[in-house]
């Protein structure tokens, strides 16, 4: 029995494969939109921005936690809407 690796020999193997509904992890295209990218970048920078305007350390971390929680909720809502739209489109194609 011949052993095969899970990963392809080189990247050119992907050009000749049939498209599937699942994407390979190494070549994942899971970005939602530029808006989501900007939101994630702002979330990462929020502690720095908050610390420039709020001088009390306890309040800084409180505001940072609130900003991160709010951004996470928005990001998950964007993702849920994307998945819902994909399922709706897939359901319409199957009819």
C-alpha cells in the first residue's frame, strides 16, 4: 500500500483539482469584507487609543474590555449574516 501525504507535493497541484465546497486550510479565503478587516484592526489598536485618552488605569482596562467585547459582537454578527446569505443562495441553487 502506497503512503501519501496529506499536503500536496507543490502548490501547482491545487490548480488542477476540482473545486469543492470545503477549502483547504493552507489556501483559505475566509475574509468577510474590508469592513471586517478594519474592525479587527481597530480592535487590536483600541487599548493603545484608549490609553492615550483615559489616564486612570482601571478605567482604561474597563473601556478596553468593553471595546473588545463590542467589536467581537459586531464581527460575529457580520459572520452570521454572511453564513446565512451563503446558505440561502445554496438553497436557491438546489431548487
